[in-house]
C-alpha cells in the first residue's frame, strides 16, 4: 500500500494552520521516522461543545482532582452524536452492524478530500461529487468539505442552514464502494430531511421550516420528502460515516491522502466520538512494515 503523497508546503516541519474556531495556531505533525505529515481532522470535544437541538449537552466534572488526590479523572454524561463522531450502520438501519462489528479495514486507507463549497440550504449532488477533483477512485475513503466546519457553533445557522447530501449523491458513493464517508456538516442529510425539520418527531428547530421557505421560496416537504434518505442509503450499504469533520481539513482539500479513524469497539453502539487523521507522504518513501521478525 502506497500512502498519499500530496505535498502541502515546502518545509513540513514548520507548517502552521489557523484554527478558525478559536483563533489559535496549530502545527502539522511530521513523524521523524517516516516523514509522514499528519493533519488533524477533528473539532475539539469536551464540556459544553455544540450539541444537536433536542439533545443534552456534554457534561463533564472531575471525580478526583490533582489538588485533592494527586490524580485527575473525569466523569462524563454525553450523547454520542457530539463533535466529530462516527456513525455505525446500526444508527439508522435495524439489525445492521454496530461499532464493534464494523470491519477494521474501513477505518484506514487511501482516499480524497473533495472541496465542494456550499451556501445555506444548498444540496450536494452526485454531479458535484463526480466532477470534483481529484477523482474519487473505487474503494476510496471520501471526505466532503463544504466550508461549513468554519461555522461550528451552538447556532441556528450551523445546524439549521447547513448543506446536505442528496439521495443521488449517496447512491453514487455506494456505487464507488467507498470504505468510509466523512462530511464537515452537522449531519449527512440536508437539515430539512431530518427531524430538525418536518420529519419524525420534528421539527426540533421550530423556526427552521419558515426560515427555509422565506430564504428559498421552496416547499421543504416537496424538496426533501424522505427522512434521512442519504444517510440511510450509505449506512444500509455498510458504509460508516463521520459527521462534523473539522480541524485543519482545509489543508487537504482537493488532495488525495491516507486516513485513519479510531472509533470505540462499542457493542450495540450506534455512534461515538472519533479521532480522525489525514496523512500525506511528500517524499513518497513510506511503506507499511512487512511484519517480519
């Protein structure tokens, strides 16, 4: 297996990227042994991070602390669908694979970060993905970047106005036998195709339908008649998904790379926070060890 070879900048040891959410500077990590450049693809996770409308916040408190016990350990109360997280097929497909039973080869491999800029309420179509560069190859890990990760916040705009995949976009990705699909949006589907809008148990965002109609002049029930159709299409094909990709994903936009995701081995788990990393090999010399003694 050859790892992604796209170079980012001339000096890989001094690459600095702006974290747009907090205005801090982050540095790409370069492994001194292999020369691989590793790019963070996560939003930070912790107490009070943005949470979906209708769900509880992440709550954390220290069960023991350094000042009292000389050790620190947190207790956490959380919904699993917070921050950058992975969804197992079980999330929307009854009797499908849980996190513990997703084949591990789906968590690592080559793929592409597609830059497909979108504005409020827009839809990502199969044509958008097919014409984006570089070309998606059979069996790729595909990460779709619309620019929405820059809006990551507890905000009506972030959750209610986000773009989303169309049914035909999801079907196109299934035909490409993608290992894994990630997006920088809060959900795979358009928000009007979820319970945030006028679907099962919705609308969880009371002003969403009216705001959508006012902004677009469209009927949400006509434009988005099916509940979570894109996400269900991917998961029913056994393709796990990662929502709310962030971090320094812009560095890899429009490039091929190698990806690694580390979800929990969570029996009956439908989702969990995940660490997601992109890797490139500018020198083109890194190879996986043969495993010999």
